[in-house]
C-alpha cells in the first residue's frame, strides 16, 4: 500500500521517555534502530534566520537534512563549494533555503549525536498500519526527538491513534517550538533589531538609555564575525548598531547635558570611523559581478586589475580593523560605555529628560517629517547631489525615530507609514551610492599616476566606462526618488502623520 508521510513534531527529553511507556491501544509497537549513531552539526546564519522560521538544518556525514516547520524533511548531498547557500549543491535543501540572505554564510551552531530509529505500529495479525521515523538528537547540554509520521492508505485510524498518543506525551509541532532551546540551551539569541519595551509614560531619558543599552551588545556580538571574516553582514550590522546609537545622541535633543552629549557623540563616532574603509571596499566587491555585467567583454581585463587591487586593499584594511577590535584600548572603551549605560549614575539629565516618551516622540517625529517634506518638495531635475543627499539623511533620521518609538503607536499605522518611507529611502540610497561610487572610482584612478603601470591603461578605460554608466543610473534613480516621494506624500499619509504625531 502507498505510504503517506505527514507533518512531524518534536519531543523533549522527558517526553521521549514517556513515549516508550505510552499506550497505543490495541496496536502493538516495534522500535528498531536503522543504523549506527552518527555525529551531526546544526548550521544557521548568524542572524538566526532558520531558528526564527522554525527550521533546523543538520549535516550528518555526506548528507544535509532540513527539517521544515510543517514537519517535512528535505535531504540532499552535503557537498558544497563554500559556506553560502549559493555554494551548496543543487537539491531540495538548497531550493528551500533560497529565502535566506545571499550575504549570510551558514555557520555551525553546535554538534551532537544522531540516532535514527523506526517505530512501527501493527495489529494482532501482524499487519503494519503506520510508522514513525524517529531521529534522536543528543548534545552535551540537551536533546530532543524529531518525529515524522508515515501513514498507510486505508489505515487512517492507526495514524490518528499515533498522533493522539504523541500529543498525550507532550509532542509539539516543529512550527511552534524553538528547537535550539532543547539542543543548545546556552546558545544566545541574536537580534539585529532588539525588542525594546518603551511605555508612553516612560521618561524620555530612560527611553534613550534603554535604546542605547540595547544596541551596544548588538555591536559587540558582531566583533568575532568581523575578525573571522565569515561574511560582510557582520560589519554591516556592527555599523548599523553604532549608527542607531549615534542617532539617539543626535536626535534626542536635550535628553543629556550638552557637554556629555558632545562627548558621547565623539566617542561613538570614533568607534565607527575605523570601519568606514573596509565597508566601502565590501560594497565594491559585493557589486563586482554587476560591474562586469555592465561592461562589454573587451573591458573586463581592466576590471580584473581594479578588483584585484580592491581585494588586496581590503585584506590589508581588515587586518588593521581586526587588530583594533582585539586591542585592549578598544575593549576598555566599550567596557566603560557598557558601565555608563548600565548603572546610569554618571549620565547627566538635560532639559527634556523628564518629558514623557510618547509626547517627546510625537514632537521629534513630526518635526523631522515636516523637514523631509520641505526638502523633497523643492527637489527637481536641477537640484544638486548634495541637496538630494541631505534629503536621504533626513529620511534615515525620520525612519530611525519611527522605529525607535514604534511600540508607542498602533503597529498597523506605523507600518503603513514606514513602507513608502523605506521605498523612498531605498531610491535615495541608490542615488547616493551611484554618486559616491563615481567619486571613489575617480579618486582611485588618480592614485595610479604612472601610466606605464601594468594594467593601468586598461583599468582607466574600464573605470571611465563605469563612471558614465553609473552617472546615467544616478539620474534615473533621481527620477524614481521623486516619484517615490509623490507616493509617500499622499493626502492619506499627511493626515496619518498629523493624527499620530501632532495630535490634530
């Protein structure tokens, strides 16, 4: 008869013991071990995207298995060219992981031992009625049992009995449990955007402190990934965390004393400054294939010279950045900042420190929104790049403010405002990127003042062609940005901003 595999579930260590004693009614059971126990390793991206989607990726020998939230188990060969999803061999696991960020590598989370057994249920005439594939995962700190049910057509009652028995001993659907807490209870969660509890009546001073205190560990969590060079997203998240801290210090005016505000802005800016060049080089190298696609084959030799130079510089700059992140002075500076925002005894209160968080948020967001509208409405085809860049900065500040204070306002309405704002910000970001890339390429070329240098002429031709293409794309993005602003500045949006943040 045809086998029908249905959704699976998982059991804790305690429930695993209860299953062995469970009552299956009139059905008899036989549990057999299918093979010798093998070592397994769990993989996930650093942002824990698989954990958050209730999926579990394990490697056993030459096999990759992906346990889906609905209980489905996908398998393929583990052979791969690297640690990114794109490096995996073609197969169902790779296809199912296509939703992961292409910039995130798959990293080992932890290891253990896997034992594969089959639980068979049969009647009094020895006829098999259903089965369950049992995978016992054991680690140093925990363990669990993953169960995939298999029914036989015509024996639905037996399958139902098995499902009820599993439920009675505490089985939980994979989509409803965090398997990491079962296997690796000490493994920390990571959220690039930490959840920060802000209440309407909270003092603005406390809200600012809580935001900064929440983002400091986000930055620090990325340090080892930067120095190990697992992927470029570690540095990106590190910089975003510091940028949000700096945004609080810049935008939350009057929360701290002016002297301390200046001091903190200077200290966090210094932490950020040493990362700039590596991030710039990361962006170039990530765009490498796009550059090749933009130019004809005849100009690829010049690009080879260009990207070899950029890769060499990146290796040098990353080594310097890694030394900095490992230095005693760096560690001591962060320790002082952690202590400052932990105890808060030495933080000076400014004139707006005691305002309620919601009232303060409304004033800040409304003022920034009006500034965005004022600048954007004046932009046309003749507006300078500097003015467009200024609009981008104000859009970013508005978005940060709205995200910081989102818990104080209706989520649905905040999301409906953020969506067109993000679209506008994306267009302005591309516009700025194209402008910066043109300038950087021109500066880079000027550094090669020896025309006889090997490959410089070919590189100069390629860079010249790239600059022309980037300029054209920059102009196209300006038009898209203007269109995005028109959609953002709709009557409905204006009405909602006024209602939420001005109180009219």
